[in-house]
C-alpha cells in the first residue's frame, strides 16, 4: 500500500511541476509582450522559477541535479563549437560557461 501511495504522490507532483512549468512559460510570454512596462523583478522571478521547476522536475523523473548541470555544460560546448547565434553575436555561451565553472 505504501509503495502505491508513493507512486501516486510522485505522479501528482510531476503533473504539478509540469503545470508550474507551463504557467511560468506563459507568464514569461505575457511579460515580454508588455515590453518595457515589464518589471525587472517580475521577469527575474519568472526566469528563476523556470530554472527551479526544471531542476525539480528532473529530480522527480530520476535525474540528479549534477547530471542536469553536466548536460547543460555539454550543450554550451556544442553551441560554442557549432556557432550558436547567441555565441556568435554576443559571446553569451562563453560567458555562461565561465560563470558556471566558477560556481
């Protein structure tokens, strides 16, 4: 009975986190649509929530935080090698790689 309860709880939290992720994406789109009227604090809150919920969802799906971090670094390296637009135009991937390596 306990195992069934744990499985049910895990499924419910996964569904909750998926909903949170979609809500945050929708909020991001809405705040960007407002343009300069958008509060920096509100934007920061949404972006932080997207990252937080993504990590928590990964954990509930059996993926350790360190594995997510490693995959992010892999994607950054690939983007740098393939000349991703944000890297070509602004060097954002190099900046992010340097930041993540320091922390």
